[in-house]
């Protein structure tokens, strides 16, 4: 058995880690749009040897960033490097730009790491004024104020019995301006948050902290992560007022979300939340976060009546939802998603028309998160490109693929052949350098 045939799903096939590398010899097919001048970065777990195949869980795998630098229609370089942190664990979940700085991010207590556009990791602490550098992989940036809003939690606090999360605000210069404690006695896993004009949404859902949950479970593989599905937990969403810090709780159907598409307030003041909804996850017997399929769902939350109306928007499972980067908290029409399972389709969902357009990569490809990049002089919300890494099972290599978001089903505008495969991972961003 090759080491890539691990019984641990997250160490088999294209999950298996790769070595660090770099290349300037990159072959482009099609035509790379000249205005894509910048850097695409994607973070994900890439565990270092020795790896414990029984207990490895990707949420704890060492972070590795894959980057590709584009310039005026040319591909200058590709490289992949481990995230190195002056403060401990190298974040493995997301990488994004805020203000002038690029941050690698993870939830659960580890500090963000700052890197430059050559993918050098800097010995620079994030967020001046913050006592604790804990953060999240999924902050939301208000494109009007430049403020970054986050709900963060800390496994260190959870271990010490502190049932609380933090509503953290970072200003446009990267300085911490708020660290407000919200008491959540169940110690929930809070992977994502959402913003609207007036609120930050706090997801207090039934996946809660449980240290050593798998110690008695000797027969399964797939790894240990210290959370469990908690039947006793009342699922609810908090509408945390950004200014007053008052919070309004609304009970919702049992379920879990890793990722939202977006959220906003409509003209009646109702809060619209579009997201990928799991019915149930992290059962004791089935620790993998893939036990139930996620479906694109809308919750309409009424802050006055404290009610939630649920609507399933598509019956195909989908995940890794993204939206136009300037639309956090504003009404969106389009979302971009990956099919959960075979991974060989991207979806573009039109929330106004309630229809989904598919891009099919074919039976031998497995794609990763689709990232939308708006054109510089975009005339509409979807006037731009959708990009991502796509793995080819036949060649055991990956491409970087560029789609025209308005002609979503068409052949890609361009593909860049990479010298190695890019393992499945988590999230990435486009960094504009033009
Ligand atoms: Fe995520």
C-alpha cells in the first residue's frame, strides 16, 4: 500500500501533503487576462512527518500556502511554502489582504501571520493594541469603512472552562479597536460570521467543545477534533449590534454551517443569510465533517419577531461558498460554490432568479474553492473572473484555472499548468498588485 492510500480520508489521494517547491517555467493554455496582475494565494493543511495516520485531522495540519504570481498576461512564478509563525502554530485555513497587509488565518486561538507579496513570512505581530492575538479564518470586511469584523474563540479559554467568544473589530490600518466578550456557555465551534448594515451575526450552533471526545472511540480513523454534535444545545443566531453591542437571539432549526455566502438587511429590516447548511455534523461515531451533505439555504431572520424562516435554494450539495469581495454585508445577487462530493463542478447561483449555472470540469478533475475577482471597471456584480486550483486525477498534477464569470459554463479563458499537484485545502484570495 502506498502511503497515499491511507485509511485516513484526509491523508489519501490528493489530500496527501507535498514538499515545498517553486517554479518559473509555467505553461499557459488559452489567454490569461492582462488585468489579472497580482497574486493568487491559497492556504490549507499540509502535515509534516511523522504523521499520526489514526488521529490526524486536517483542521490541525500545518499550514501551507500555494501562490501563483501573474503579470500582464504572463505567469511569473508558482511556489508553495509552509506558513511559519513567530507566535507558534502556522495558520492553515485562509489568507487574505486587509489594508496593506496579507494575513494567513486560522480559528481557535492561534495568531494570524503576516506575509509579503513574495510569500516571505514576516516577524511582525498582527493587530497592535490586541492583548491576545486570537482570531478567525473568516472575518468580514466592510468595503465602505474598511473595518474588519470577526467572531473569534480560543481553545485555551474553552479548556479553562471559559464559555465565551469575542467580537473583534480591526480598523482599516490593521489596529484592534474592539474586543467585546459574548458569553456562550456551551463553547461552540464558530467557523464563520456574517455582517449586515447594523449587525454581526453570531452562530451559536450545536457543535460544541468536547476535549478528548474520541479517546474511547478506538475503531474509527479520520482524526480527532475537540468538538461534538450536542443534542442539548439550543441552536440560535445572535444579531450583535455593531454600535451598541446589544445582542438579539433568534432560535433556528438544528444544523451547522461552516460557510456563509453572504448576509444583508432588506428594505424591511429583515436579515437575509445565505449559507451552506448541514443538518448534523461531528457525531461521536462519525467525526468527519462530511457526514451530512450541505445544501444552499436561506434563513430570513426577523429581529423584532425573533423568528427564522428557512428555504432550501438548491438540492445539490455544495460548499466553499464565495461572493464578490466588496459585497460583504450588502445585497448580493450571485454566489460561487464547489460541488461537495465529486468536486468536479463549480456552481454560480443567481439568488434573484433562483437558478444555478454549472461549470463542469469533467470526470477526471477535482476542483477547489472558486474565488471571484471583479474586473477593475466592472459594469455589474458578476463582471469578472472565477479562479481556482483544479487537480487532474489522470496526471496527478494541478492547473490554475481562470473562468469568465459571465460565461460561466464556457471553457476556461486560461489554464496554467503547475509543476506539481496542489493538495485539497481550504481558502484563498486574489491580491491585486497592479
Ligand atoms: Fe472555512
